[in-house]
C-alpha cells in the first residue's frame, strides 16, 4: 500500500510541472545561528537580492534558540557577509535595503509555543502571500527534520493537500539518513505531512554551474552525444579529490566516512548525469526519472565483487606542499584504532544498452595532492594498423575531460602531426575555460538552488527514490566492510593519490588513473 502511495505521489509530481514563476513569499531558516546560514544562505540571498531575482515582496525569518533582536542578528549577518560574500564585500546602500527584509524569531524546535510565535510573526507582515507562500529551510540536525515538519503541519504552516493560491515547500540538507533504512524512515516521516513535490532535498554539488553544464554539453552537441556509448568509449573516470584532511570534522567523519560522505551523493549524482539517457523534456521529473533509471541500472555488487571492485583506505602521516599532515587516527575526535575510510575507489558497471561493458571508475579521498573534481571520458584506441610500422608515431587514445573545479572547463585531447619532415605524432589539446569565455563571474551553488526552490523547480534537487536507490547500492558495500579491520595495503600517505590497490583496480583491466593537474 505504501509503495502505491509513493508511486501516486511521484506520478502526480511528474504531471504538475512548475515554471519559474517567482511569487511573493517568506523564507524561514531554522538553524539561523548556524555556520551554514552565515556562510552560505544569507550571502546567497543577498546576491539574489542585488540581482533583482528575489520576489517582491519577500521576507527572511531566522529561527534559533539564542536570544537575539532583529538588529543584533542583522549586525552578525552583515559582518559575516563581509567575510563570506563571493564578491568579498557588499554595497552599504544595498545592504540597508536588504536588511529591512530580515527578522529574527527566537524558538526551540521542540517547543510548540515557538511555532505559534513564528506563525504570529509571519501573519504580522500583513500581505497574505507572506504568511501562506512559505519556504522553510531546515539548516538543522537531520534527526530534527521529521519533527520540524510534523510541528509545522500541526500549527497550520504546511499543508499536504493541494492549494490553488498558495504553496509551502521544505528544503532539507544532506545527509538524507545514514543508510537505506534511516533514509526510508526519514522520507516516510516527511511525506506523512508533505507531498513529494513540496520536498527539496538539497545537495549543493548539483548547484555548481559546471555540474549543470554536463546535461547541456551532452544533449545540445550532436557531435558528442553520438559518441556517448559503448562503441566509442573505453571507460570513464570520475575523480573528486580533497587536499585537506578531516580537520575539525573528525567526530562527523567517524560516523560517515568517505563512502557515506561523498560516494552516496556527489559521485553517484555525477555518474547519473554522465550516464543517463536523454530525457523526454527539460521538465524536472523527466530529468529526475532518467537519473533514477541510470542508478537502478548499476550492477549490484556481491561480497566477492566488492573485494575485487572496491578499494577503501585511510591516510597516515605525510606532507603536502611542504606542510606536514598528521595521520587520520591522530586527528581530533578520531579513535586511535579507527577503521573509517578516508579514500574510496570503485569500479561500477551499468547494465543497459548504452553502457554495457564500459567501466566507470569513481574515486574520492582526503589529503590528496590537490583539490579537484573532474570527469575523464577515455575513448577507445584506434586500430594499430596505419601507424604500426612508424617508430615515431605516438598514437594516444582520444580523451575528453570535464573539469568541474577548479579551472572549470572542458578539454579535448587528440593526436596531431608535429611540423617538420618526420612523421611524429603528439597528443594536443583543445581547451575551453569558463573564465576566458564567460568571465570570472560564477554564482554560488546556493544562489541557484535557493532561487529554484523559491520558483518551485525541483530539477536540481534529489527525489525520494533517487536517495533510496543510491543508499541501497552503498549499503551493500558498507555491509561487506562491517567488522573487518583495515589491512596494511589499505593505507596511503597524505600527499599521494591513494593506495597501490587503487592503481591495481584499473590495471587489472588494462587501464590507469589519469590524475588531475594543477
């Protein structure tokens, strides 16, 4: 019965396409005293206001337990904006107008009176749209998501039933659970009071311009989409590397690890965008349908497969750019005998017509030589016939690299003849860079995502079945690791590209990693 209800909601969501009609509303941020609010949310809203992209009228209400006045909270946000704004500053005149939209509501998320106070404040704005069109951003602990939604419903601020004139939406941050069972429980707790189309599960990675451009690149360029299949592509590498260690996040990382923190969301999201079939339209649900289909086509991994196709590792002490880095087990709030992985590499096979037999190699890790996110599409080599007798020939397989960050751009590698009397061939590059063509301006991911949530466009947000499908895949790996201590070969020095086992993962199929370059 529950599965039928879920299917009904998804189908209803699919047939209820929402355009970019930005209507007057109030944006309520639970967890207003937190780091996310000051570093990301308020700067994003400020820049949207500067660009005239927020609705008019609009109000921004912060909810947190600490005792603050509107003026003191505005002062805190102004100081934070000076530090964290992407423009490294702000216009005093614009800020003076923007801060008039901001107010503070003291409240404990477990106290019913706090929700009454919030409702009264929303109604005090006068305009019915500001108290009925509501976007709730839950910048709080995931364990509080379901309770907050329930209390909002009980106090009449969110309604699951369709409303012709008004809307309510809830934005929740990852992690969406810590395994499949908890994700399903969380989804049930939220969708008891909200329709799926009202839930916006945010992963800031999907708000990056370069990640959004994957679909535009694939489906607006016939020369590439025609090659995007098993006939032309040998394998694909997806790398998300981090130069930093866990730092102050040791306590969180002990619970998460690289598999939960990065693979379950960021890497599988990129995999879905790279591998999905063309959607029937640019409607949010058409795109999300295809992403889910791709994730559901990932070949399940047996325990034996996991031992051969998945590599985990943990960093020990090393050096990066002359700076000494401690071992993970020496980091703050980390157990000295921890078996938590800080590096994961895996080989993924997609069981569908387009990708049959094409391996996708995914890897992520902490304390690697540099921070970078890129997709490398390695095309099949040409038959070694024409140039086999030429000792000077150096025929590399063609490659296409999508650099998501830094130095955002797209690079196509092909072979060209070196000028002169010899027949020597060398690999050459055609390199497109975003900053060269479009200028240095790139909006922050949260700007785009907040605007889409206000507009009701869920394209860049993650659907319930997408979350659960990703968790089901990751859980199979996690369960195989349970109770098994790290072996000596499952460690790597900080400042290297991971353990030797990660290289062997590719060499077993005749491939090798191509590391991002500075």
